[in-house]
């Protein structure tokens, strides 16, 4: 069975108009007015498809298509929020393809034993509120709702997840996780160059890398840039440069299967002629190897403490995220691989380098992901693009894998 490709692409373009940036980019930050507008459209389309629409206490949106039997639902979806100056496919494709899946079944009069559930998770990106993958984090029982609702916006401590859910009207009554799920599938762009470079149609995702996010704040003393000799300085800028180079070099050692990134840095005061009193920066560590990830964290922490002590400075650290590598149960990627083969599509088993809702959902039900190629491997960027046929291929794999799992009966 195949989806209606042109209808799918039309809906991708329709959602991309909400928060549009440039020619094809999208900026739709979680719990913003743009997020509300996209949610409102999704809700309307869910209702048009005859789905029961549920909003839980964290704003996760779940649309249920009834099955012939009283069984846990086979679920699929992703997220509608984006990063700043992001793209139209990251996250949204998984939700919109879910709508097309339901529409195709309605058109064909197909019933399934299991109910089907399309899910839009709240704040997957985590660019304004921590942690990322927030909605699935709570849905799967990996975080407590009360702790998440008081999470403050990075740019405005007076705004919390709870207050912004109320502001956009998506503070539902349903307890997160109360709808039982049999399995979960997430269609997503690869966000990397492998599939395109190897001319592969479908990525069969076997696991998701572990992620450690930490914010470090180094404290010293502000002083005049021209009158303070080096031996009298408590220069956080110099120390941070040494530390950041160590972190960058660490992942470039051939024996280290760890990716390291310093993605954000802030000096205080941020002035050309003052030795900075304080430097705050973030470190992103990722690896498919749990032991290597933890070892890298220890070695980086050790170097930072040594560098700070030698310069008579102080350091504070804030653990932002600790996600261990997640392996999907074998039968789920096996199903995706066999489905792709049945559709005469080339596939490749691979890990995901980015975090996704599916890694959280795997804690409460068997889960997996379906990747489609990203042109030039670009994502989290207004130039993010996937070819129309690749998008359609991914939606067809999703449709047929879900039908297999949900037991098509007519």
C-alpha cells in the first residue's frame, strides 16, 4: 500500500508556512505562538480524520484511530517544534506523515486490530526549555511532570513550561503516559550525509547515541586589559580557551569514539578592554559507547579542574542532560528493513547521532526510527532539505511497517 505523495508534500508545505524563515526554513520554538498555530492546525486535521484527540498535562497531542480490538495502540509521530532558524522537515515530517498514514487508511477503508496513535511531542528540541525530548521524556516515565513544569526559559526566568502551556492553551488534563502503547515508530530526516553519499533510500536506525550536556562557569576577576600584568591576572578567557581546545582535540583522537562540541560561550563582562570576570560555556558529548562516553566526561572534568586550579580560578558545573545510549529491540529495525526491501528500497542499518523522541519511548514500548536522506547532510539550518521522493519513500515504509505491527484486517 502507498500513501498519496502529493497530498503529503502539500501538507509539509502547509505546515512550513507557520514560522516560515527565508525560502524554505522554519522557526517554530516550543510553546511559542507559532507552535500554538501549528498545534491548532494539527488538531483540526486530526479531528477531520475522525480521530479522538487527547492533550496531556505536558501538552503532548495524541490522536487515536480506533482498532477492532481493545488493545494497546501502535503509535507513530515526532514533534512540530524547531530550533532557531531551523528547517521544515526535522520533527514535523514524522507528524505530517502520520496524518497521511491515517488519511490513506481512511481512503482505503482499512481497519486494524490495534488502535493507531499519532503523537506530537512537546519541546523535543529543548532550545528554550530543558531538557530536550521533554514530552517523550515524561510520557515514558523518565522524568517527573512536576519537575518539568517548573523548568524556566533560558531567556526569561519568569516564564516556565507550565506558564507557557497555559498561555498557548495546551495544558491538558490527561496524565502523560496513560494511553498504553504497543510500539512506537518515528520517521525522521537523517540530519547527516551518510544516506545521500551512499545512495541509500532508507536508514534503519538500530540505536541512538548517548548524550551528556554540561554547562561550566569559570570565575575569576575582572581587571584592566592594559594595566594588569599576566602574573596578576585571574583571566577566565585565557583558561577557557585552553579548556575548549582540549575538548575539541579530545574527539579528534583516533581512539576516542566520542564527539565533543562547545556550542555556546558567554563572557562577563563582554568588553574588549576588560579581562573577563566570568566565562560560561556548554559542552555536548555524544557516543554510541556508554563506557567511552562516561570516560570522556571524567577526563574532561579532570582537565577543567586542573586548568582552573593552576590559574587560581573557580569553576561551577551544571548537569543539563544525561542520556545513555539506547538500543532498539531487534524486531523493530528488522521490521523496517524488511518493509523497505518489500518496497524495493535500498536500506542501511545505522545509529542516530542526534537525540530523538523514539529513544525515550523505547523505555515504555518497543520503538525504532526510519531515516530518509538529508541533502548535503544539513539540518538545524534554514537550508535543511530532503528530496520529495525520499520523503514519500519514508512515509510508505512507515505506513507498511505500522500496518504489519497493527495487524491489518481489511
